[in-house]
C-alpha cells in the first residue's frame, strides 16, 4: 500500500487472479497513503536503554520511518527490505520503490506477497494479527500493523497478479483501511481506479473478517533487485513505558524517552521502590509538587498532555488510552501534606477508554493504602471547564482543573495549588477526602502506573 497524496505512502500485497484459461500463480497488491500535513515524523532511538550508552540523549543518526514512503523521501530509492517503526517496535518490511507504470510513483509498502509456496499461510488468528513469513520472500505484514497505520493516514491499495502463463494484471483502489481488533479488523476498501484485473476486490476478507484466499504475489521482477538496508539496528530499541526502560538496565529515576503511536514522548520514570509491594519502575502520569504549572486548562491540553517532566505535569489522556488498552496496568497514588505526613493508595487495575467514550476511567482492585477516594470514580468520564461530563460543571465551578469527576467534593488532584493546607473550605485546592476526612489542601500528589507483568 502507499500513502495518498501528498506524498503517497504505499502498501503492497497479493491475491488470486482468475481469467479465462488462466491459472492463478502470482499476484501483488500495493497501497498509497496521504496525510494533509505529511509530517516527516522521526521516532527517536533512546540511547539510555543500553548499558553502554549513558544519559537520556537521543541518537541523531537513528531515524525510524513509519512506512516505505518515509524511506523513499529520505533518499533510499532501491527496492528491498527496510526497517520501519511501529508502536510495538521496529518492523522489517519489503519496499517496492520502482514504479509499476502509469499513475504509479513507486515507494509501496508490501503487506502481502505470495510467490513460491515456501511459507505456510494456513495459520491461526494470532499469526495473522502479528504477521509472519520472510520479508525477502513470502510474508504477511500483520493486521495490527495495518490497523495502526491506516487509522492514522489515508492509504491506497494496489494488487499485482501474475498467472503461470506469465500474464499479469493489477487493480488500484483509492482508499484502503482496516478496523481495530475489537471490530475484527474489518476491511474498508473503495474507489476502484484502474487495472486489468477487474473491479472485484482481490483481497477477500470473509464476513467474519478472516482472511481468505490471500494468495497474492508481487511482480517477480520486483523481488530480485539488490536488497538495501536489510539489517535491523540493534541500538534502536524504543521503550513503550518505564517498565521496559527498567528491564533494559536503567534503574535511576529521571526523565526518559518512550515511544507512542504519535511519536517520541518524554516521561518521568520513578524507578525506586516505594515500600512493600512496590518494585519501582513506575511511569508517572500526574505530578503536583510546587504550583509552577497551571492545571486549569481546556480539554485539548488534557488530551495531549502538558507541563514539565522534571516537575509538575500531566501525561495526556490519549497516551493513557493507547497504553492501557494494550496492556494491563496498576496504579499507585502518593500523597503528602504540608506537615510531611505521607500516604498512598494502590489499585490492581487501571485503564482509560477512548476519546469517543469521554476517556472513561476504569479502576478497581484496591490493594492497600490510606485513601480509597479514587476507586469511587470508576466508570466516570473525564471533565474539563470547556467539556463537562460530570453533570454539575464541577471542573469549572469548583475543581478548576480537569479530572474524572464524580462530584465536586471527593478529590481534586489537578486543582489550584495553595502552598498550605487551607481552612477546610478550599474545594478548588488539592485534596483527597478520605485521607484527611475533609478538605485539606495537600503539598504533593503523584499518580503513576506500572505494567502488570
């Protein structure tokens, strides 16, 4: 396939071709992608993940492209196996850089190739989800990759076919995308443009969204050029959270770079244990400590995140949704008052729904701690002063910050910083009701999550 204009990103895959007196033998599919801005997004290599590399700086020579369009734009125009980046880390794909004819500028990302029967395609769901095969021969790129890419950019699809008599045909579709696993990776393909294989879709998803008869193979001429850049750089490891950074040998708390679907993101990693049942390696999602950062912000700010990762900040709702929808996380909340007293709460399960569902909170499994207030907010949507989901406009009238607000008087970790505990009436300050049995503004609040191994 290839991304649509400007510029095109492309994917390629293959499927069966039937013509009079012709036996299916080979086929290939290609897709281009477009984006209105077409950013040259660079996912940075985190040097801090390797014992030999010290510090948090990013290697400037480590550019990981998202698909073959990015590789083509970087100056590499030879067809072959290249490494691109995904939310799950580096992935090798075959890039068909050579034009296939009229209205084909090349730089296709091959998503499926059949050519010699060397690879078994009679596989279970999990294999088709993750991908399999040999990138220099027959392979399937993976449904999750297709969903990640086509949900972010517009792609077109090209299918190249060849029978055993040497006859060739192709089909081009202007739009190609794949739904999420929750929607059974539903296929969306439309806008037949051109080709000699007919307008019927050669890629056959069944009604159950399983892949059927995908026996496509790429034009053989594109399979044998000299392969360029086939190796994966071993020093390009992109961590998805602080647990992976910790596992790589980095055990000092501080700011590190992780990868997300939207690119690199800096977070604060609290690597040190906080006591019993705490092994460290927490990803901090909220920190209040000195009142330096304004938390009375609109929905868009809470969606994307804001603040200073070395001080006060909010990590972003979209990041929380991306991560907690893919892995199981627990959450710990650390509290401190102005007398130096400390308390914490630990919950076994924490996740956040998508923006379409108001970034609804799911928290359960209270394990230990002095305050259970947060657990009562399970099932509530996020609210800000410009987007109220509390029914009482609490974010604007009382809290003066964004949060999963159940009401206006239970907790307020993103409220105003008062530099003192107040007089018990400051409902717009930082407070957790059940720890202090009332409204007492706190000195520090930290919320952090850790993947459950």
